[in-house]
C-alpha cells in the first residue's frame, strides 16, 4: 500500500466517529472503492442523496480545504490500483458494524429499566445468569464481574444444569437469561420454570416478543444485526457485552466505595493464591 493512500484512508478512519450520518455515508462511499469515472461533487452528492455542502464539510473534517482538494488527492493516491486493498475494506466494514451496534444500543437502552434491574440485584439473595453458546460466554463474563463485587451469583451455560437449578429457585432469587434470538428453547423453558418457582426473571435479547411477558418480569432489548447469530462478521456476544457493561457500571454507582473495596479484596485473594 502506498504511504499517501494510507494517509488519506487513515484520515477518514480517524474522524469517522465524529462524522454525522451523512458524512459517514460519504466516508463509506470512498472507503468502499467507488467507480472513478465521475467523482464530481454534483454526481457524488446526487448518488448519496446529500448536499454539496455536506461534501465540503466532510472534506474539511478530513483536513482538506474543500472537496476539490480532497478528490484530487484521492484520485492521485488511488491512481495505480484504483481501489483500496481488500483488507482495508474488511476492516472498515467490521468497524462500521461495531459503530452501528453502539448506535442501536444507545437508542434502545432504557436507563430507568437498568436502574430497576440494578436495584433487584441488590435486593435478591441469589442471582443466576443463564446463556447457551455465544450467549453463555457473555453470561460467564458478567458472572465473574459481579462475583468480584461480592454478590451471591452463579452462571449456567448448560441446559441440563439450568433444569436442575430450577429446583432450588424461589422468590429470593433472580434469573437473568441471555439469548440473542430470544427463541433458544432450553433457555426459554428454564426462564418459564424460574417464573413458576416465583423467581424474578429477566431476558436480554435482540428479538423482543409479546410472549416473553408471560414468563419475564423485564425484557431488555439489545442491538442486533442481520445474521448476528452466525458470527460471520462480528462476535455474536458483542451486543450482550455492551448490555453487561452498562448493567455493571450502573450497579457500581450505588455504594461505590464498598463495591470497589470488595473488588480489590477479591483481586488480592487471587494474587495471594498465585
């Protein structure tokens, strides 16, 4: 890759987060190797349904005096191959997918709901976190983080253990289930069993359904994308980790000093055992 081309693409990437939605569509256009036949401001603006002023603002945010200088540099730097390397395109697509999931998470999250759930964490004597497959990885991660704060918490990622655990559930327990699809049979049945045992039940999913209210006290909507379950582009558990981080951060806000001391004490115990 030419050094000049690196500089232009890196300028676009560096400023990507600060771009408006229109500017991101312009950035994606150039990062995905457009047809070089007509990159005039009028043609590009028409193709992307943006204004000429948006192109100018985009170019200036990338460090150029205007669109004319930007496109002159772009044509020079892509003159030899005509396109950015495939690796660059794939990196851009992945980072764009991350950004879309973050934006969706911000739009979907309900602060009041998170506060209610964190209050339940503090009230309940025992917390159980369920998840299977990729969701199980996120369940285990949240379990470890809450355990370090001194909570009486357990995590189950095996369907048979979830069934067995339903025997010990009662109204002093909280069961938090992770399911990207919202349709994982084993997890849904386990939440139904928990509800029958009078435990408080919460489901985190990207596919909320009216039927969930029958056996869930709370349903947290998380960001999703096409084929998220397959993990072909990004790790399926990533949006679940976003929700886990938010829950953890808000839970930490109450009685922060005590929880931080407990966290440090737990880490000290681990270090002493090494």
